[in-house]
C-alpha cells in the first residue's frame, strides 16, 4: 500500500499556489524569446492563450497531485477581441489572491518595422488594413492599459536575444541562478571508449597513476588511500588550481547563453582511480558554488572484472 502523507503535510501541499507570469507587448519585441526563457527555467508555458482561459489554467494547476506550479502565458493582439478581456481577467486573478507578474515587451517603431521587414512576417493586425507603421501604432494603443499595470517593462530595441534572456533572469532569478544549470560530472576510462555526450572532456592521464602502486591497484578513487595519493601530488595541486579556475569562468557564461544542462567528463586510462577522484573534486567545487550536480562513474571497478 502506498505511503500516505500526514494530514498536515497533505493540506500544506494543497495550499501551494502556482506562480503565474504573463508576457505581452508589441509584436516583434521578443515575446517568443521571453517565453522560451521561462520554459527553459522550468515553467509550464503556453503561447497565445486567450485571456479568458487564464483562470481555468490556474484552477487546473491547483488540482491535487498536479506538479505544475509555475506557469508562463503569452497573450497578445493575435487573440483579437479576446485581448480586450485581459485587464479584467488579471483583476479577477488578483481578487482571488493570485496576481500575475506582468511583463510588457516593447521597442521603438523603426526597430519593429525593420524586424518585420527582415523576417517578412505579417503583423497580426494587418487584416485591418493600413500600413505596417499604422498597425504598430494601433497595437501600442491597445496595450496602453496593460502597460500601466505591468510589473516590468522592457525595451528590446537595442537588445540581442541573449541579452533579453539575461535581463529576464536578472529580474526574476537573481537568487540561485546557478540552479537553472544542471550539471553531470562523470568519470570514464579511455580504454573503454570516450563518452559521446560530453560537452567538456578532461584527460587526466598525465597525472601519476595509482595503478602502479600495489597497495592501491585494487582500490578505487572513492577510497581514502587513492584520494590521498591523487590529491597530494604536486602535479594534481597545480592542475586543480587551473581546472577549477577555468570552470569558475565557464559556468556563468553557459548560464548567460541559456544552456540548461552541461555534461563534464573526466577520463583516465581505466576509469577507476584518477578520474574518479577528480570527478568528485570537480562536483564538490561546483556544488559549493551553488550548482545542481549529479556524479556518475561509468567504468569504476571494470578493470577488476576484466582481470
């Protein structure tokens, strides 16, 4: 019989409310990029949702057992007359104690015109006639009330896509941003083949090998005698100083570029001694810096089986 939560814990879980983010703004100002940013950060995302469906979506997320707790919705003038309901739906949610975080993206007229020309896409109001500039101005007017109640207004005129992503992360994820990057650190033996999915691969075969010490040969890199042998070598001390310093530079750059999973592979000859110890040291360093890290040792013990 499945283990049940104590009543107080179950009630606590039922009281957890989803967090709702609404992205709207000018067509061509970066809504899709913003939505993808929140999706990569673990939000349940829906594009072009009619505003009248927002309360229903929130109620669905509140159902017991539903793991959706963070929702990001993009809504804009593509929903035509339904868009006029957005203000009322936001007020309704606020009255129910679940205010949405409203993000409005905008850009200068010249920038928007150039973006539409570059992509050769139609403006969503083009069916109403008029020039592209007229359509942009009509859309800006339609957004007036929502812009006034926005929590964040971002002008993307001079932003590249990665700069918009970083701006959103700075606003909403200043604390614990390292948690948005999931890292796997693995050890392996070159004699058994290199991993094909590694983003970063480090070869530590240049370090002294415990295999040639009879008392250490049958131990592995998780055991104290091997750890001591590997980490106390002058060559290893210098290597770790440079290696961990490099990772300290790389990780923020990966986050800024929107990477959400990183695989680091550390290899030695058999994957049993040096690579195991140094994979653990790498993982410890990254955890100490606030990153989510999983560790695996692909070939540990494989040499013993092969003998």
